[in-house]
């Protein structure tokens, strides 16, 4: 299944390996036209749900390179590490906690876990943060890190934002942006890459309501994935066991998706307590707490964090929407994406690309529709092939200008999922599309 | 003037220094709620003009960390440097080509250029790229760079994208994303920062039409800044002199904006010739050229590049829209932003925040309007103060629910720029706002 997704993603230019002409750079991917449009839409739906549809969350975009002490306070300098072992025989390096998935570098086998003959060193801890240096020259420079998560940029701005936004807890701060992790075992296409985009929201609450808000956000976030079409049977909530929990967390659950590699984390929702604000207060000397100017009441808020990888979310949407079916004598591949996620909302097609009258009507319709939405005009080749292409990129609607259009100014609307066709007046197409894109939608594959 | 912008940006939470609780990290800024919304809008208007409104440009999002050979081919490893000199007396470091703006570190003066007493070393070249290392450990890692521009990610994907997008030149590839430059003299607020966002588009054309497309894009890009409200008197086009031109460029012009620091580059439009595609062809062994499958015609396209800094563009919009005026007995500060850029499109205000009936009507209107646009509800304090706050963040419209609303279901619409007020029916507000946001707009300060 993953192969099919990778193949479609490449064939249609959603996602392909980065720096390919130079032989690639392990686990790095570039997003082509439809990939960018899809990613923009996932991002926009998240921001909408977090910021536009709410009054209790504000947006933030913090620097990617933060002051290095941020990562001391957060514990990343000391603790954000993987235990690695070297094999003295085959010279390969393995994650000590993933030896059961490893393979001997000398005698690779189809079965993982075959490194029993290796002569392994004791595990050593390697930090996963990328380090670089700010300042033009070595002597005067400062070592800094590429952020491994966006969350810390939120915590250190807590006081600033709370004042500026005139908010009192419960309120949240949401951020989308790149993060970097120097993992030695990235892989599975865009499931885990060195460079990725996070969508994180930190929700600051009075300590005594933290549990309640934790359950609230778990529910909200589960609902978001469902709202945009992920099937119920492919989603589950898995609370972390006591031994998986960070020492500061009183509760964390993964919203897991049934990826082709098995149930894996799609989004994490964590009750982080007051750990982060306390750590930064201690390290910076700036009190990160809530003080009510009127009553003098003060407390250190607890934090509920839903954290989602944008690229991983995009992957889940690709997988979940992917479908193959036989239509008549033909097979088709179709992405049954939620219309609000679909890279292209509608295609405008003259039935016969060489018919000037059809082309003129279709062009004029296209010019009208593009005022509201991302739409495509295509007059190349056979109509069936053009439909298939739109199916593969998940375009929910196609408007076709044919002989009858020239007679009565109606066009056919083709529905991507049902393949149903109806005729509507040319003059009504724009309103029809706007309405159709606003309708509640659920995957036909529930 | 810059002080006023910096102050407003901080006061209203558009932009503020990063990592402040740890003492900051020179020339790094974080974007707060309205800053994020404004930045998102500038970005969206650029993407719209480049991608949605055109059929000859596709989007791309390439990795931030590319294969290191990309930067050898592009000439950045060798040539992307600043000449620096050290002073043996005051121990400071200066850019050798900017000594007339420098100050002695021991005896600072109000006049720049006062380093004549310094005992300077010969200039040395320092590369402006940030370096880091991919791979979990030192021995097996690979040195890589954070991209100093997004353009190279486009060039190396030329063949891929041209095939996928079924495009023949002239066509373009557009990209928005972070870039990093380890400059020793960043500054002037967000005019120049170590970390910034670029919006670059590479337009590939047949060699014999390169000059024509160069003029076309200069004109288009100039028009874009004007379209979103930058005043004509604050914009000019400055062609590079022969000695400023890159050796490969047959023409480059800066679209300059009259920043408070004087006329400075806002956007660059360059005719890069076939330099980049030829360099990557030579280094990678992959032929980056256009081949017509039908006729067999082949050529290496020339490239026209409009390149704009998102943060710098945002700064220009802030400066150009900033206004102060006396209204009756009061002064007000107002951002006369184009409605399509304004972070918040409308405010919904009950005249008296404690009047439950007004609040109920206002809330209901707010809930309706937020379906289409970023709007705010505010019932705190005196109405005048609430208007002032919306003026300062550039909200073009305010809908106020007052006594009369309770009697006849009409509200007042207040226009940010003219301060004109009119009454319209509650039921028409949503359509009124949608229409108003679609109207062509020009700055009242032309």
C-alpha cells in the first residue's frame, strides 16, 4: 500500500525525493505543485480550527533558531538523545532500543532482528538536535540549535502573548513551522524525516482544570481528523502507559492512525503540567505565571498540548483517501479527499479540445471560477484520460462543456466519488461550486 | 519613523524580539497573533498572484537542507562571502566594504565612518551560509548548509517539475520558505535578519525571449506592490549598474521602497540567463534542458527571477500604511492596510458591553461573519478605545450594535479610513462585508 502512495505521489508530483539529481539526501522530500496545495490546505484547516474558529487561541510564529539556553531549560540538551550502539564487526550503527528491528550490515536477511552475531559496543547517547553557529567567525560565534519542536518558542513567549492578547487562562497559542531532528532511523516515506513541519498548540489552563481540558482536546483533535475524512476504523486513541510518560506528564495519549506500517502515532495530546513554564522561569529569572491584575490571584498554568506533524497528517490523508475501483471496463485510481483538502477544487473541460466554441465557453467559465478557488482548465487529449488525471489528484468536481452547452448553455457536473453526472446552467456553476464546497462531507468509504 | 513602527509592532503584538526572556539573540524576531495573520495574508496574496491567478506557474516546496553539492554548483560555497576586517586595537570586526558606516568600538561617535584610528587587518572572506551536520555522529556525518536562498531548490527540480507539470517554457516555479544568512551586520528591525522568509519564482523561457520576460516581470512585480497599496511615490525601479551585476546576469533591477533608512531593495528582478541550469547540469551530470518530444527541439532555458523577502515586504506594508491623524480632540494611529492584507477584516462591537441584548445581537452577528473571514468580537471598555485598537491593527470595518439595533435590526458600519458611518440591516452585513472585501481598493494616502 505504501508503495502505491509513493508511486502516485511521485507520478502526480505531490512529493518526490529531494536533491535527486545529486543522488538524494536520505529521507528528505520535496513537495511539487499538488503537494504544496494539499499541504497548504491541511495547514489552513488546522489554523482555521485553532485560530479562526476560536476566540481563546492566538497565533504565533517564533524563530527557528532560539537562544541556546532555551534547550537547556527544556531538557533537550541533556535528554533529547537516542542510545546508539556500534558493531565492531559489521561497522554499522544501530539504535540500542530498536535492535529487534535491525539487520546485520554484513549478512542482511529478510527477517529483522538478525544482529545476534554482531559484536556490539555499549550504548552511547547521541543528541538529536542539529547544531550550527551564529556569528561570522568561529571565535566570536555562539553554538545554537535548529529547533527540534516548535513548542518551546511558545513557552518562552507566554508572558508576552498573555499580556498582548489580553487573555487569561484558559487560552492557547498555536504555531505551525519547521522542526529538525537528526534521527538515525528516519524512513517510511514522509512518515519520519529529518526536516518536517509541526502544528502545535499549547493551551494554558488553571491547574485544577487540566484533566478536563486534556480530555477536551483529545476529543477535539480526534474530531478534526474525522471531520476531514479519516475513517473511524483507521483511528484510535492510545493512552501512554505509565512507563512511556515523560516524568512531568500526568497524561499523554496518541491519536493513532492505521498506517501501512501498522498503528502509529498521528498526533500526540499531552498534559505537560507546569513543567515547561517552571523550567523557563527558573532558567531565565522571568516569572512565567498568570497574575490577575484585579484580584492579585496568581498561578502557574498547566499546559495541554496537541502536537501534529503536518507532513504526517498529509500522508494519512493521502493513504486514507486512496482508492482503486473498476468502472465499466476500466480501472481508476482516485483520491477521495475531503473537498476542503483537495488541491484543485474543480476542473473545467471542453469535451473536444479542438472545438473553438467549446474552448471559448470553457475558458470563460474557468476565468469565472478561478476568482473563488483553485481550479484547472484542461483541453488536452481524450476526456476519459483527463477525468482520470483529476481523479488521481482528488479533484471533487469536473464541469464539462459539450455540444449541448453550445445549444442551451448548460454543462455537466461530474462527481468524483459517485461518478454521477447532472446538467446545470452555466450561469449557476459558480454558485453551485461555492455551495458544494461548503456542504458537510463524509468519506464514501466509511 | 522606524521607532514608531517598532513600537506599534510590539504594542499590538505584530512582531517582537525573539528569546527575550533569555536576553534576546540579536536580529531575531518572533511574530505574534496579528503579525502571523498579516504575514499569512502577504504570503497568500503572493501565492495567489503567482499560482492561483496563472496557468503558467506551479508551486514547489523544497527541503531547507539540500545536498551540499548544490551549493558548490551554485557558487555559494566559494563566493557567498563577506569581506571582514579585524581591528587590532578595539578588537571589533567590520565589513571591509561597509567601513564608511562603521564605528570604532573603543570610541563610539554619533558619526559613522569613525574608525580611522583603528589598526585594521587585511580583509578575509567569511561565508554567510550556516553549516550543520547530518548523521547521528561526527565520524559518519555529512556537512550540510541551511539554504541561503530558496532558488536553488527550484533549479535542481527543473526537469522533474517540467515533466510532471507537462509544461514547456515559458513556465515558472514558485516557492515560499525560510532562508538563512549568517550576516555580521543584520539590523533595522526586520529589514535584515539572519533567518527570513523568501518568496521566489523562477520563470524559464526560451533564450531569445528573455529580455522581454525580464521587462514583463519587472512590470508585474511593481504592479503587485502598487495593487496592495504601496504608494507610487515610495516605489522606484533601479537597474543595477554594470559593476553591480552578477557575472552571469544580463540585467537585474531592484524594486526599491523608500524605507525610513532611505531607498532600499524591496524586491529584486534578475535575468539570470542559463547560468544556474548549466552549472547544475555540469555538476550533477543530469541535463537540465528543455526537449520537445515532438520536434526534438532542445535548449537550455534562460531564467527570470523575481525574489522578494516576505518579512521585508510585511515591513514595507506596515510603514506605508502607518498614519497618525487628529480626529476632533483626539489623535489616532491607524494602519491603512489593504483589506486583503488586514489581519482582521471586521470587528463586531456591542456599543455597551454590559447590555445583554446588545451582546446577544453582536455575538450572533460575529458567529455569522466568522464563517467567511477573520473577525473579532470585543465588548471591553469604552467604544472609542475599542475603535482605536482596531485602527491600530488596521481593521477596515467595524459593525456596532447599539440601541437602535434593538429596535430595528440595523447596525452601523464604520469605515477605518474615512471614519464615515452608515446604517445597514443586520441581515445584510455578511453580504456587505464580502462585497466590500472584493472591491478594488487604493490607499487614501496616495
